């Protein structure tokens, strides 16, 4: 089967982008990364993508000010010109309009650094620590017009430790992000993740006997 043509949208360092690019090198991976697009000129991830031999593009959002759709029309033209079939948001710090989201209905996924539907929005690790939750994590989900919502493809969890800082927790969650994003793209690109009644179902095996319990009492 032909590989799905994927664009990754970034705004920053692009570590999730790198995880996707690395995974897509596998011969049996059902997607190829054909374009990395940033809304911020000079985003660190752009250089990493170029080094990996991937075409990059920058469409700065700033000059468009409040006219979000004008920015997105340019984005959309670029995606269409590259025959993109799936879009991965990877630290793309830009709210998308319902118009743009509709163009990619069921074909755009995002990674969020929290176990949704908890901690939508920004500063997820700070807020999780302030609440004293004992388990935290990351989510890959299909994008819908409502921010940080949409059918969940995959989640990964980590224990929150008493001495965690936002940085140490973020680093542990990022490790999980780099595992679940490539696996999620594999599921979606291979057609193994389907939308049914507003939820995402997959052929992937669950592991019903594995439990993450935190803290562990010795
Ligand atoms: C990641 O932690 C991602 O989950 C988060 O931004 C970071 C980007 O890092 N995304 C959001 O907060 C979106 N709401 P990266 O550029 O190294 O992949």
C-alpha cells in the first residue's frame, strides 16, 4: 500500500517531529513525512527537518494578525500543493479555525502534554503538580474545532513524584510523547484507527492487566 503523505506543523524545537521522522524511516511505516511547516521563522525544528532531508516551509502567522483564516488559507494552499493526506500538529502553538479543522476532518492529529480531558490548554505540568495528581501523561487525539478535544487515539501515563518540578515532569512526559505519537500515526495512517460514534477505536491490543499505580507502597 502506498504510504500516506504527511505534513508536520511545528512552532518550536520539534522533538515530537523528530520522533515522527525517525519512526517513518522504517520500511513498513505506513506514512512518509513529506513536509515540515512552521508558523515561526527560524523555529529550531526547521533546521532539524532539513538535516533529515525533509522539505520545510515557513508561513509566518504574525503578519496576518487577527485574520486567522487568511493565514490558514495560505497554509491550506501549501498543504494541497504538496498532496498532503494527513496532518500532524507537533507543538504547533496556533489556534485553528473551524474552517481549517473541517478541511482536515478525521485527517489531522495533535499531541497534548496531559491526560485529556484533564488539563486542556497551557501550563499542563504546573497545573497537574499544583493539584497534586499522582498520575499524569500525554494524549494523541484527532483535532476538532474545540481546543484539546476530539477522539483520543492513544494515551501514555507517568507517575508524578513528590519532588517533581514542572521541568522534571515535562521531561518524563516528553519521553512518553515520543513513544505514543509515532505509534498513533502508524495506527491512523494504516487505517487501523477509525472514528465511531465520536470515539476512536483501533485494532491495537490493549494490555488490560497492566496498571500504573502511583505512589507505590512498599
Ligand atoms: C510538546 O510537549 C507538546 O505536547 C506540546 O508542546 C511541546 C512541543 O515540543 N504541545 C502543546 O502544548 C499543544 N497544546 P516539541 O516541539 O519538542 O515537540
